[in-house]
């Protein structure tokens, strides 16, 4: 895949059947006040189908190695295969289609409004979350991916209708305004996967609202917003979502600092990035290949995260 430092214009309108999405001042104001925004019909049904089909190819191992991916038997159906995996991290490293969707027009439009004209992406995650799979405990994305300017934002692309029953997002509106990263702790709550939970924040579960959206919608949310999801309690099916993380290209990204580096944390800059709008002021640093596709542990097989050395049969 070819990475470049300039892409489509920062504000690009997109026409969809029955909808015309251009991010308005009202959208931006709602986002600023609440820390999230849901836009329906951002993807066409054909685009949703193409991303679902690509999910099957990734889980079959057809696009390349995914560390920790369950093995595939000759008689396995597509549904059998994808339901074994909760989430694949960095699918854009395998799929040209998912790479292209990093800069999907509605995403580029929205993020240049809330972040600025120069936007970079550092992570993608493909959640599959079949019936019975766990959710994620309360968390703030900036607690995992730290920016220097509090510019982290997520674009959560629904590939299925997301409902309370199948484990949609829940958010605490306005919780991003504190600008505080609340403490995290390990937990043994079987409703959630292995990632730590945020706690000791001035809210209760009753302050949360569900974000139920239809397939093809995009939910944007701030990196400081408290959010979680509950297990998929539906009797069948999936709650698939492609989730990408973005930030201001002007900010350094002190993420995944190598312990043996001679560069201090204050000047370290993670450079496995993709520019999706504007220009990269740090082009002179180049782009590195640091992340690798891997699955997310879901407690069923323990909480060990796969390493780069793990192959598909582990």
C-alpha cells in the first residue's frame, strides 16, 4: 500500500441515497457539548456489504497473517469462522479496502471540523462481537493512546444495526469536559473483555445513554469521553464495527515508547501513521511499520495478547 502525506481536500461532501452529509455548525456544537455524534447513512448498503465480506477474508487468513487468529477447517462456514474472533487490531495493515476507509469522506469532513485541517490515523480495530461475546468496561481512549494536545477522536463505523440487545456503545455525555484521565484497574467482570476498566470518576452507570445506530452509521467520539459496551445478548448474529482512531497531525504521538530508546518520552513520536487530511508537518521523520495485525483476547482463552511471533494456528 502506498502511504502519502496528502489526500482528498479536508472538506469533501458526500451524497448518499436519501441523505446528504456535510458536517454543520449544529453537529459540531452537539459534539463539543456531549463528546459524541452519530451520523446515520454515512455508508451505502453496498459499502457495508463490502466491509462485511472483507471481514470474512481477514478471518479466513486470505489477506495475510493475523497473530492469534483461530485456525480454519475446510468445512467451516463464513459465520463459523468470524464468530470465533472478538476483534482484529490493525486490519488496515491487511486490507486495501479498510485502508481506504480510514479517509472515508464523512470521516474526513467531521474530523477536520473537530480536530483541524491536518489529521492522522494511528489505529484501526475490526470488532465482530458475535452473540455471547463480551463487551468492554468503562474506558477513555486517551488513556491508551496519548496525544500531546488532547486531540484523539474515534470513528466507529457500524457494519450491523447496533442495539442494546447486541451490545451497542454506551456513553456518558459531557464526560470529556473534565480533561482528566481517570484511573484504571484490572477486573474480573465476565461481561467485559480483558482490557482494564476506568473507575473513580464522578458518574454512575445511570448517567450513561445507549447509542443505538443502524448499519452504515458512523459514531464519532472524543478521546476523553467515558464509554463502554455490554455483551452481545442477542440469540444470534453479530455486532460488527470498524473503529479507527485519529488525532491532530501537529501533535507528537508518545505511544508505545520503546524502553531501550535514547529518545525521551517528551520528544518520542510514534510514526506508524496514515495521513487522512491535510499535510504532515513531520514528513521528514518518515513513516515506520511498527504495528501488526492481531486478535484481541476475549477471556475465553485467557487474557494473553498475541505477539508478532504468534502465527494463525495459535
